[in-house]
C-alpha cells in the first residue's frame, strides 16, 4: 500500500510532529470502493468540525482532492486520513504559524469474517471505562489510549468487538463502533456529549431513520436498556452493521430493523 | 539540536508508528546539566512503571545508555525521550511482536525568565478540566490533548502556568507542573489516582520532605485548601520550583518552606 504526507509520497513524518508528541490531531477512516471514498461528505464534515473544536485549520477542499486521488489509486480498501496541528518545539503551546500536516495511509480492504454481518457478533465486556471529557467528546481525535487498553483486554476470535461503558457505567460504544438498540420498533443510541466518538455511519443511520420515519432516542443508555432491547447492533463506516447476538449472558436475534438498516448501510458503502 | 530514533540519528519516524496513530506511548522530559541527565533514576523508574501499566516493554538499561550518550553530546539542555508501542497495521489491536520504538529529542535549555523562580508566578485559571481516568492517572503518556487545550487558553506572558482542576472541581496540577500547598508548616499535594501526571520533581520533593521530617498530605485538594494556604508553589523536573504569588484574587508571598525546597530542587538539577 502507500502513504502520503502533505500530498507527497512518504512513509515517515517529522519527529517534531505534534500528532506524535501529544496526539494533537484528528483522523478519519474511510472505506474505498471502485476507486471512490464512501460517505465522503460526512467524513469531511466531521473532520472540519473536529478541527474547529480543536482550533486546527482543515482545508476541506484540499483534503477532498487528496482523498479522491488516493481512492482512485487504491481502488478498493481503507484510507486513513490524519490531520495534525503540525510541527512544533518542545512544550504544549502551539506555534500559531505552524501549518497543519496531512497524512494519508492507504490500506487493503478490511478482512472481517462474513459471519460477522450474517450471523452477528458476540461483544466482549470491556473493563476499561471511557473517561468523561465533554471538550473531546464526539471527536475522532488522536488520543486513543482508552481504545488501545480496551482492545487489549481480549484476543479470542469469539469476540468481534468490545462494549465500552463510561466511568459512571453508561453504555457508550464499541471499541471501534457505535452501538444501537432496537426497542418496540424504535432506535436508541448513546448520547455522546461526555465521551465517545460520533461515528460517520451512526450519523448516516440517524439520517436514514429520520427519512424512514423511525423514531430515534439519543440518550444515556444503561445495562437495563440493553437487557430490554429487542435487537442490538454495532456499526462503523468500514463494515457497515454487525448484528449483536450475545453479550455476557444476554442473547438476541438479528431482527427486522437491524436487517433493514444493514442493507441501507451496505448500499452506501457499495457505491 | 539533534534527534535519534532507536539509537540512530534521524529526524523522522514511520507514519505507522502507534505513537502518532493513538498516542500509544510514554515520555520523559529530562534536564541535562554538564553533560549529565538530572534525576535520571527517577525518570527511568517512572518510564518503566508507565510502560508496565500500558504493557509496553521498556529496556531500561538500553534507555539509560542512550540518555547518558545523548546528554554527553548535548552538554546543557533538555532531552525528551519517547517510547511508543512501535509500528502496527490499522486497528487498535497491537502486534505483540512489534518492537517498542525509542525517540530521543535534544533541545536547548528552557529559557524561562529568572523572575519566575525569584519573584514567583501568577497562575491562569484554566477552564479545561482533567477527565477522571484511573487507568491512565499518574502516567506521562502521549494522550495530552487536555494539556494542549488548557495551554491554548492564555497567551499573555503575565501567566507562567495554568492551574487545572478535574471534572469534579478538585485542584490537580499545572499544565506542565505539579502543585504544592504549604499550610502550618505542612506540605499538601494532590492525590493523582484519578488524573494528573505524577511528576519526577514531585516525587523528589516528597522524598526530600520525608528526609527532613516535614509532614506531607497527599489528598484531594479543593479551592478552600488553596484559599487557606500559607504558601503555594509549582514544580517540574526542568525548572525546579516556582513560587506562586497570585491566582485569580488570591495572593501569597514566597515563604520559607518554598524557598528551602526550591534550593534543594536547584541542587538536584545543578548536579
């Protein structure tokens, strides 16, 4: 595969980059099909919003041109785009004149077992909790040690994902997915104002639900909500939707609303 | 100045390094005097402990040799040492065979005004709160967006440091310092089991206080503790101790215990 730094082929980055020093940046993980980035408008929207919240200038037009060019070259696979605040000297204070740096990493398609989408997945019960930090909540920023710790908790292929709670015990998300519950034909997903990553597929599904007239509640979720759910699924912008069939002693079948949204998710990823 | 990656001169690092991808690593900032790293044993101890908590293997003997060699070359200045979990493919799961990577960055001596140590400093009242995450508390890891946001809150040279609280309102630390209060001849400093960085100079001062028979309380600190303090100071392993003379409407003079510990801190940094 290939990588570009500021639009030029490169497989290294300056050691003074603030992405390395402090995780001072944001990223997107974008599925590429038939030479085109999928869900591009939503990825660019989140990137610009994340940059704005961290005061990192994102040139969306330049990024879009680079993503289109990289996707055309890649054909099929996954692009990772990283925007950091750029380089700086020692110390947390940023150089206001430092130019943000763009990194594009092209990867092969994700190789998940077909059964994850068909039969569904079992979720690991992660003990790593998400800290509550409203200033960073929702952002796909580069401070991801909580996800690294959570993902290190299991190695068995019996678990395709892990369920993460916040430090107060609310159910928030998967390690690399967002979580949805179905109850009485309604959708529920976690409010992400304290922690969590507001996924691009989550945003797409919320928009699709509105279009279809499906009622959605975005609110705090607790174990009781999971226990009372008729269907459970996780989603992200690379694999779409995986039904969840088990978590600890709870079990579900992949229900009709999960299957309906799954085919919609597949459609936007197969563009 | 110069930089080494895995012991070799280099000013770039692989774009696949997990330090960049996730902030997956730890670091130390070490003052160098007369060709020697100061407080080296304490820095190495924290590095190994941090690596152990994150399951990143740190070869302390190799790191020590590199730091001694880099310090000899630098003569006087500041060494930043970063240990990351190494390189990996896309995804949070680490490759258990990936070798941790060592980065040494040599910098010129920190250029703080002499008045910071002599007359003391005014602290900015940071609105960025520290999230409570026991799994990462105390560690000097690479997820430092909270410090980046806090440091961006002020640009006036009237403030040499900023005071950070946690999301529950406890006083925790400075953006790049630890906080100590003096009350009735006793020392108080924040308990760091929920958040904060357990500084090497803080550890040195706690050890010195024990040696001198000064009573120390390591506990939760609140605004009332600050209001009732006879003396206030901040510390780190580069500048030693700065007395604090003002925070919002509160004022203090640099008192006898601050001055005594300041001269001890200067002595260990002037080795």
